[in-house]
C-alpha cells in the first residue's frame, strides 16, 4: 500500500468528525424570522399609554427593539408605570429610561393642589354633618359644665370631697368620650373611632404602669376620705409612726409628731398598715409597774396603790382602776397598776406621770421599799429590840402622813400640737380632704 492509499483511508475515517463540527456551527446561529418591527413596537406602546392615561409628555423611540423613553413625568410613580408597561410589550429588547421630572414649582405643587381641591369639595358636601357634630360637642361641653356646678345631689349623699371630685371627673370624661365618638360616627369616621379607642387603651396601660404609685395613693386617699378613720387633731399611730393628724391630701397623710415635726405618709401605706387611733375613743387606759420587796404584805400594798389611784382626779371611777400582782421575781414582786383617763378633760401622759409620782410617795410614806435588782443582806431588829429613838422616828413619820395634804400636778390636756396644727391650717396650699371644722386654739 502506497502513501496515497493511506491518506485516503485516513480521510474516510475522519469524515464523521467533520460532519459533527458543521452541526455545532449551525446550531449557534440566531434565527431572525418573525421579528416585530420597530414601528409596531412603538405603536403598541403608544396605544397602551393612551388607554391608561397620564403619559402624554412621554416620547417613544424604538430602534432594533431597544425602546428609549424621553420627556417629562409627574412623579416617580408615573416613571415606574411607564417603564413597566414598555418592558412587557412584545418585541421590546431593552428599555432605556430618559424620563425627567419637571423642575417648575407649579408642576410640583399641581398634585397637592388637586388633592386640596378634592378635599374642599368633600368638605362642602359634609358641611351639614360637620355642623351637627360640632353642635353635639358643644352640647356635651355645656352638660359637663352644668354637672360640675350643680352637684348638690352628691352633697346630700355625704360624699367626701375627694370622692366627689373623682365622681365628677369620671362623669365629665364619660360625657366627653361619648360626644366625641358620636360626632365621629356622624362624620362616618369609624376607622378613626377604632384608632382612638385602641390608642386610648394603649395610653391607659402605659400611664397605668408609669403612674402606678400616684394612682394607688389617689385611690387610697378617696377611700380614706370616705371611711374617715381619723379626723384633724386625732392622735394616731401608723406603721410605727405616732403623731396627730394635720392634713389628708390626694397623695399623702400629714402627721405632726410629738416633737413638732411634719411627717408625710403615702395614703397607700396608711391603707395597708395597722392604724391605731388613740383619740377616737375618749377613754384610754394607762398602766405601769412597781416592784416591791417580797417582805411586805401584798394585800396592804394593793390597798395603798388602789387608794392612791382613786384619789387621783384624773383617774375615772368608772371604769374603775385596778391593781394586780403581775410577776414574782427573785428579790421583788411586780405590781401592775391600771387606770382610765378621759382624754377630753385630762392629758394622758400627764395623768400617767402623776399617778406614778403619787404611788411612789405613798409607798415611801408607808415604808414600802422598791428594791434594786440585786441581792442584799438585811439585818432587821425585832420589835423588842427597837430603840426608843427609832420608835419616835416611826411615830413622827406616821403623824406627818396623817397631816400631809396631797398636791396634784398639772394634768390638763396638752394642746401644744393642736395649736400648731391650728396655726398652720391657713398656711397650707394643699386642700384638706378631712371636711371638719378646724381645731379651736386654746
């Protein structure tokens, strides 16, 4: 086989490969049949713009399927609509946006002016309903003012000052909300009504958390002014604090302590604390202890103490005083004395102090010892060995006791704090919710 034959054989073997390369080249070609003409694309876009409206200032140019939009538009919304409609047109390959918004102030204000004109026409149409809504609001205002000025029906119910204010405010608020919601319904503004109700609920929750303590103290003040657990000048103990009531405000209760200091206690604390009113009942009982030696006759000691309490003009006969043996110690016996005082006529602390003094003097005169809490050795003489000088001393002591006249200290009521409250009553800027006559100054 010569060289020519070999070349022919090789060409025959590679013939399919050449055929495949030709097929690939034919498949990469772009078909150009049935292509929409530029004029048809332009006409189609123009027809769409005319049907939609609002695209009068746009100029359309089409070249080889590339659409160019030029001219002036009103706003960005018009631009987006124009580009979207052109891009969906059959045959449009690319959309070139050359649209511009006008820079003239009149063109910029034109949409707003049209909107104002539309609102004006709607306003003219609803003028009768608006007049009716305003009349309703004015009527609600007059009704609220009338109720605020004519509240005699609350006075006849003996409602406290703070409670009366709260009731009137709630009534005014209810009338205001009712008239506003009705007026909005007349104007067919139901969406606004719902928004107002929702906003009011959210605002109410927020304010409730923000002003929790203030609202709690205010409501506690309403209850205190309604229940009247104390009056001006009453001696009370609240949460371990003792003083006389000077003022009850919408937020706190003011006490004047026995030292003359002003003490403000939040009304919520007053409501939630144990409150002791020492003045509400004019009768008050005092008690004190006296320790006597175990060597003395307890019946005699009790009789002497009872006689002294009965002789004290500050101690009442009914309820009667009382003396009891309270405790037996190692070196003494504890005697406890009770006595009742009318705080209207006598001061409690002074009466107790005077009773202690008189009992001490009576025990001294009777030779009743009040031993110290220590152990002592007593060397006592028998009656047979008592010297004549000692007997004479005992005789003289008994004679002095029989001739002695009892001098009583001042036990009149102490009006110091009451006088301070009276002097400051006219100087306080806050309203006193305790509707009682001011204390008389002594």
